[in-house]
């Protein structure tokens, strides 16, 4: 269930980033990645956890670093 929801949020985030605001799109993609990784986070290998957390932090950092319009 959360995988389908995360895919829906991902498509929504890509559309928002392409059409409206890259900042809001990056935050939406970070939320989608979080929804995708939460159910199996404890069973994943350490490197998979680090990559997921690194991507989430990177997306939020990019969203905060972008100038406002």
C-alpha cells in the first residue's frame, strides 16, 4: 500500500517540480522516498539505509538552498 502511495507522490512531485516549483518538488520527492523506505528500513542493509537517508537529506538541502521566487 505504501509503495503505491509513494509512486503516486513521486509522480506528483515530478510534475510539480517540472511545472511549478523545483523547491516544492524536491520536498515532495523526499517525502515519497521516505514513504518508500519506511516499511522495510530495519531489514535493509546498512549501505541501503545510508543511501536512502543521504538522498532524503540531499533533496531537502537542495529545496532549502534554492532561491524563492
